[in-house]
C-alpha cells in the first residue's frame, strides 16, 4: 500500500465504468504521418490512472478485446495499480483512435470503435458487490454513447451505487460525432437527465457540455466566461454538487453551501490538452474522497491539469506526479 493511500472502510476509493482504446499518435497531420506512437486512453480510465497515481485504490469495469493489444493494455493498467478483475478479456478488436497534435497545438482525431468489446457492456454483467465495495463510482457520457446496452449499464451501475451508499460522479463529456450514431444531441440530453437523480458530483465542461442543458442552447452566451455562470446554474438544477471545468479559467463549483470560482493555474507550456479534463476529474475526486474541501481539491487538480498540457497524449508521464505520490 502506498504511503498516501486513501483511508476508508471500503476496499476501493474509486471505480470507473468505460472503454479504453488503443491510441496512435503523430506529431504531423495524420494523412502524411509515417510514424505513429502507440499508447492507450479513454476518459474514465485516464481519470482512474490519475487517481491511482495519487494513491487511490482504483478499479476499472470494462471489456477488453483479445486482439494483440488487449492483454498488454490490461497489464499496463495493473502496473498502474488499477484492479482489472472486472475488465475481462473477451473476443474482439479493441477500439482505436488516431490523434495528431502539431506544434501549434492543433489536434486531429479519427476513431475506429464501432462494435468494440466495450460497446457490448451489459447491465447483466455488472457485479453489485464490486460496485458496493467502493467509496465512489465514476461514469461518463462517452460510455453512455457507445451503445444502448452501455447506456443502460451506466444507469444500472449508478442505481447499484446509490443502493449501497456509493457516491456517483458523472462527466457528460459530450462528443457530437459519437452521439450521432446513438440518437444525437437529444439522446445525449436524455441520457444525462436519466442519470442525474443518481449523481452526487456532476463534472461537465464549458462550453463543450453546456449544449446539453437547453433545447435553445444558442440562446445561452455559451462561449464566454460569463456564459459559464449560467451554465453552472443549469447543471446545478440537475445535481446538488457541480464542478464545471472552464479550461484555462479554472472551474466553477456549486454545492448546497456555496457557489465559487476557482482560478486555473497558468500553464508553463501548452502542447496538448487531450485528457486534461480527465486528469482533473481523477485528481479532484480522489481529494474529495479523502475529505478535502471542493476548493482545495479543485486547486490541486488545476495544478496537475496545467502541468499535463506540456505533454502529448491522454496519459502524461508518471514524473508529472513527482512529489504528489
Ligand atoms: N490552457 C490552459 N491553461 C491552464 N490550465 C488549463 C488549460 N486548459 C485546461 N486547463 C486545466 O484543465 C482543466 C480541464 O480543462 P477543460 O475545461 O478543457 O476540460 P475538458 O474540456 O473536460 O477536457 P477534455 O475532455 O478534452 O479532457 C481545467 O479546469 C484547468 O484546470
Ligand atoms: Mg472532458
């Protein structure tokens, strides 16, 4: 057990449900790239890695394809200290995404994840006792958007958590291209609303997720910082505790006690923002689980997220965590 492991009576601090994909990353536009670096990433998994590196006891609930990447992917999560007992290796090819980030920080993405093993997540395969063994469960709109059965699994996992007094955190992480195959924006809105009654911490981003709030999103001044105050109000009508990430501006927090803005931290270098929000979630949640105030938890998360920006890829090197471990 690591020195700063989270104290608590349950076996796990944070479990997450989601999909991890193979990442193939280039430094030049994908169409002309000769060399791609292989890694892996997925929003919930990225958050779990951050939480584990900060001393949390974490586990990933997923399905992993038995292609040439699957076993190594599971092993690397284990090496991070993440429990993979509920991420079985199953027949199938894992999802893959291609990403390029050029020197100006411009990003290109291309995904191949249709019918991936994780899109066959099924509520009937969830283990009630496993979910009940955690302090908190992290869920995502990206998992909901994988398929009807992954959306149902997300809802059922939240219901199980609620029954056992496990806190639920949810990042809507709205991705229009992914939702396009699952009913579009209205389906994403419905999926967020069906889950909201079970959520203790809502972790959206502004402006990316603000579009989920209203049928008339264009009426919100969504692209400016002032618009994020209105966005926070909208999300807080759905959930008692909200941490709304606002990029370089930091975040806005809402709890039944107060609404506050916590300034971001100036990044020394901005190369790639991929996964910054996920790392922020993992860092924020593990601090909250430890009993930190939301403001302190957000401040720590801002520092880590800002330092991640200097690195390419969804998961930054372990050295980023230096003194936090
Ligand atoms: N340019 C920046 N400078 C400093 N900090 C940043 C910057 N961009 C992001 N951050 C940090 O990362 C956190 C999350 O950023 P953001 O709001 O972009 O999340 P996100 O949209 O969920 O990201 P993603 O889903 O792509 O991982 C912010 O709250 C902030 O702490
Ligand atoms: Mg995000």
